[in-house]
C-alpha cells in the first residue's frame, strides 16, 4: 500500500481512498439505491432544545454583562477636579463612598421620577452664594455623560448634595446639586 518513507497520515489517506473507491464501485455495480428515509421527528425536539439553550445562554450573557458593568466611574483630572460619569442610576451609596475616597463629602440619592426628598433636610448654602465653579458640565450638544466637581469650592464641614430623579421608561432624569453646611439628613421620599 505505501512505502516505508510515507508518514502515518499518508498511509491513512491511502487507506481511506481505497475504502471510498471500493464502496463507490459496489454502489455502481448494485445500481443507485435511494437512501433510507430518515425521521425528522427525533431531530426537531433536539433542534428546538438546542435553540432554546442557545437563547438562554445568550440572554444570560447579556444580563451578566449588564450586571458586571459599573454604574459609575470617578477619576481625578489633571487640574484636581473630580470627574463623575454615571452609566446607570443605581448604587448611590457606592458613588458616595467613591467620592469620599477622592475627598468629596457627598450625599447621593437616586429616586424614581415621581418622588423627591422631604425638605428641609440640611442647612443649604443660599443659591446666590453657591460657587458657580463648583460643578462643570459638558458643553451643550455633546453626548458626554459626566460632570466635574471642583472640590476646592467645598469648604471644610460642607456637604455636596447630589439628588437625581430618574424616569427609566423615558430615559430622562432631573438632577439637583446643592451645597449644605454640615451634615445632610437621609432622604425621606415624598411625592414630587
């Protein structure tokens, strides 16, 4: 069949060619017989189960990916400002802790759109005395989802109050940033 110099794969290929040629000659001599009919009944449930399993796996992967995505990111820019990017309005306590790690004392509340916090819950700095440079927003028309806090405008003992009312169905939110002298009470939600 092969010479001693042939590799195992070459000898195997020669053997396979011989088997195919032998079977082909046998079919030709006997006449072409139709292939036996195969039942699709057994394959259909298996195919449906395979599609269902693949769909469930894909959905699971999407959900796991979404759950593993951070709700926010906080970083320090070169000028000392603290950049806050919000990707999903969840985990306000985590955002509060992350801001504290960057030296920003904050109270963070994410509420349903139809709710607000009962006021007064703090001794707020009057609007006319709020430092305008405390928060910097992206230029209008840009799709950037961040804002920058300039901590040098937060005096010792003051608290940044960041409250967002979120309408998840309309992908809309209303944010308020205020500055409070001293601590801020927990948000007691009331109708907006």
